[in-house]
C-alpha cells in the first residue's frame, strides 16, 4: 500500500495523519496468538519439519547422516519461528478489530475447536493415523454427505487449498535458491522457476489429499451447527484478516526455513563444517 507524505513546505501549518478506524493493541495480539494455539502449533510444525528434513537427507545424501540432525534442529528453532511469525502476523492484524476473534476463541466452542485442530495435527505425525484419516475421508461421502459438503465449503470459503499451494511453491522456490547459494548446484533462476512450477500439480494433489482428511478428522466431534458457526466467523472481516495474517506469518517462517535447509544441504554435500 502506498503512503501519502505531505510536502515538507506544508508541514509547519498542516499535518495529515491517517489512523486506522481500529488498531489492535499488542496485548490483544499477544492474547490472540495464545488463544488460537500458535505456540503449540509451532512445536508440532517443528516435529513435522524434522521428519521432512530426515526424508530430505535420505533422498539427497543417504550415506552421510552424521551432523545433519543437529543442523536441522537448529533451523527449526521454535523461538525464531515464533518471532518471524509474530512480525508478519502483527503487521497484518494491526488495523483489525480483533475483539470478535478473542470472544469466539475464548468461548467453549472456540476452545474446543482449537484443541481439536491441534490434537488432530499432532496425531497426523503418525503415518498410520494419516493413512487411516485419508481412508475415512474417502468413505465420508457415503456415510455423511452433508458433513463432506460442509468440510469442502469450509476449505473453499477460506481458500485454504490455493493459499497452501502458493505457500508451498514459495517455500520450494526458497529451498532451490538456498541450494544454489550453497554452492553445490549450478542453478539459474530460469531453471529454478521451471522446476518449481513443475511441482505444482503434485503439491496441489498432496495438499488436497492431506487438508480434507485432516479437517474432517479434527471437526468430527462438532455438530453441523457448530461447524457452521466456525465457518461464519471465518467469513467475517475479522476472520478473513486472521486467515491472511496466519498465512503471512507462516510464509515468513517457512521461506526462511526452506532457504536455510537448501543452503545447509548444499554445503553439507560438500563436506563443509556447518
């Protein structure tokens, strides 16, 4: 967004100050950060990331393991992840009235939803649980078509697939750039962009294949009315602002992590002491 700056010649007699109609306080943002379970989610994302970093090691340098776990652990530093997230999160929500969000997530329903989302996400760290969730969702239409439609409507209304795909592509781009900067690969920007875009269909399929079973599993204990109430919140201005802030925050986190992993992997392959 462009910023209007009055000409200095008028500064002595007239100053135009543009103030948002509402400005969230730091205390409110601190409260919201906690209320939506972000600290716990970051811990879970660290565990997910460490699993993925081991898969990366096995695919790129399977014969050389010593030291990689330490490197990956330092990259997935939860304090640094939280700091990066908060910078973007606060910037996006600074002009939003977050009172409706705080009220909702302090309610019994809000507390239950966050607990369900976090417990399901943690459970999906187990590959067997993830596979069972996918099988269950595949049968959901035959068991409860109304719930399947509600889950898909929730995903569509918040644009969760597109936002996740875009975030994953950006993270992949950052990873490739890290690889190039690490020195083991001679990758031009054109090659990087071509390879990243070639991943889009697989990333989209993987996102759909994970997101829908995850949400169906998480929200299974909710009634149709409770799920509808959550979707109604997500469609308000505050809900849309929150969704945008969440993706902005995690884009910062995972772009930094992906670049660091790429750079570290590239140097690790050269035998550098990192």
